[in-house]
C-alpha cells in the first residue's frame, strides 16, 4: 500500500481578532500546518491567543512576522480597510498569502496588491469562504453538470443584526456594508454566472447607524447585469433587530432555463428554544466535534495550504479578488451618484 505524504507548511497569522482567531483554530487543526507565529497591534490580545493555542512567536508588527525566515505563508485577517500593507510586505518577503474578503476597500489598493502578488510570484487567495460552503458548492456542481441549465437570474440577500456594526466590530465607521457583506454575494454571483459584470445600478440609505454616531450606510441594494445577459439582485443591511434568532440572514435564489434552486443558510437544520429565547445555532462555518475543528472556513484554509504544498493554483484567483473590489466600488459609486455605471 502506498501512503501519500504532504509536507508541513509553516505559517503565520496577521490580525487575531474574531476572524483571525478563527484562522488560528482552523490552522491548528490541519495536519500539514505548523503555526509558527502571529502578529497583532494589540499585544495583550496577541499574547492571549498565543498562550491559548500554544503558538511560539508573537509580534506586534506584521513586518517582523513577514521577515521571519521560518514562515512560508501568511494569512491576513486585519480589518478590511487594512489589508493592503500586510499583503504587499508579505509578498515582498516571498510569503504566500491568503487574505480575508474583500481584498481591499479601494480599487487602487487592490491593484497595488495584485501587482505585488504577480511581481513576486507567490500563491495568493482571497478567502471567499462560501465557495467551500456545501449548499453553495452543490449549486455550482449542478450548474456545471447542466442539471439546472443556464443561470438567468439570481437574488441574494445577506444581512446582519445591528449587533455587528455596534458591538461585534469596533471599526464599522471605517468600512461599509457593501464591502463587509456584499463581497460574499458579488463573488457568488460571479462564480455562478461565470461572466463579467457589464453594468451596476445601486442605492443605499444611511440613517439608523448615523443616529448612533457611526458614520456608515445602513444598507445597500444593487442590480448587476452580466455581459451574457444574466441579472443578479443583491441586498445587504446590518441593522436587523438583535431579537432575530440568528446574527445573519442569508437567502439565495437562482433561476435557470431548466430549473431553479433556493438556499437558506440562516437555519442550519437546528432551531433552539430556551426560556425567553429562540435561536438558530450555527456550526457549518466553524465548529468543534469531539475536539476536532470542522467547517467550511477550515476547508478554505486547507485548500490554500494544499495548493502551496502541491504547487497548484488556488480555486480563487487574483483576478477574482480584483474584480470583486471593482464591482463593489462601482456599487458604492452608483449609490452615491444615483446612476447606472458601466464597468
């Protein structure tokens, strides 16, 4: 019997907030990964995570982590508007990079990052994690097999409760819900239609969060028209009431010329009722089963690691990340100007 051995990849994580800690959990569970170090400007937080997960090296400057010769790859989980510099510095030091979505919150930043990735010839992937989320993967498989036929129209709603911009993240006034949430749905639309966006029309509203002193829009809606005729309607807000049974509301519909598919990831097959509370516990993204980490975030990071070990290109390309930002910026511009824009 022949056994297959995959070499271990030595890796570091930049930014160990909520999503960064999730990266740490996933990476620690992968047999072909050695998590060497982490970096965060909050030294207290960094040392807490390092002690909790037994990580040997702690840095307060991502540049020092990028210069660490033991480290071969880096994941970047800083706030979305702070992705550019860690990615470029990592590339300059020859590190392979996985960065959280969106790639950036400006097209210029995304282009600078893409240029660095290409110049230094590293493996690079934006973590559009829903490409590893089983219901959405199944939809893609059915499209590719011709079961549904040609995609014609998609409706995708991804929204959060007001807990997210007011309590969960402390930097919501430095981003917008189109970047924070629509980066997911724009990517799914591009993935399913397998086409380029031709025009964008969008609108937004800012009222509730501004009233709380948080200068960022409450919501965006956007209509994307693809070159081959496909249409996607996207909506995202982050002011849903905290009484919702889930922190997010994620609904998806795809109409094709031979069928249709409907996905609801808000209720992951569990409804829990306790005294005074109704909730949907979530486990598909990240969960521990008998002390073993599972979930589609782990699958995304595992795919990236395998691509490094096997010298393969990631499922998600630099172009995917760049086009995602291009569309998001057009959504923002269209909503500001009140006009349809061409890409």
